[in-house]
C-alpha cells in the first residue's frame, strides 16, 4: 500500500510515524503490549504465535487473503515515536477495515484505534485517526464509519475532531451497550 503520510509530528528530538507492522518493531510492540496488559487491556491481541507470523498475517489480511466469510480485508498500523538514535516506542494501533459487514456497521466501523494507556491524553488518539484517514481515501473510500460506546467521551472527541458527524446512537445487541456511530467524509 502506498503511504499517503509517513511522519506526523517532528521535532529535533523525536519523530512520530504511522507504519505497518514490520520485523524491526517487535521489541517496541511487546513493550506496548505489556503496558496495555498492566492496565488490563489488550494492544494487538492474539493473532499469531510469533512476531514474524503476526507480521505475515497482517500482510495477508491487508491483501485480503486468507479470510473467513465474516471477515474483511484490514490494514494494521502502529503509531510510533522515533528517537534520534532510531529506537522506537509504540504508542498505539489503528486498524483500517477496507469494507463493512453488518457486524462492523453495528460496532467497529471502518477504523478502530487504541492508544497505550500511559500515553493517553496527549493528542495521540486524534493524531492516529488523522493519519489513518488518508489510507482510507487511498483505498477509494469516500467516507468511513467509526463507532464508540456512548459513554466514551474521549473517543467521541477524537472522532469529532477528525470531522466525525454523529448519525445514530442506540443499543447494540452485539456490544450490550449504547453505541454512537459517526461518519467522516474523506
């Protein structure tokens, strides 16, 4: 996939990049997974037994193979902070689903994102979504659906800051909670 944006913020001391999973990100992603686990949350989830298998599986999903009938192609991105020495810290993940299923129309939408618990409240949620949107446009999507729990005010603010327009709110039988659905025109 071509990269509409690579670096988001830059300073003399650091660079922020949105990248797809690669072998050299293993250490940064494992540290991020540990930070999520310490907060009782999941970063990437159990996708494969080894990091090389995970990277391969992400490449396969982005290409649309092999998928079960209830799955759609998706591209996984990792938001990283790059130090001057080239070392990286994984700050979060976004998942761009290339199409919608009825389940994704209810919860999940085209884009889901998570920010590392110890890095929240610093603008990285707004940034990761902003950097993911050009990839959705590059796929030919004209608008994208994002969902969040009705009580997740932070996520709602991130979506609205990126042009999200609330189109519905209601009880999700799949989620068992009230869910807000936002569309962002690309």
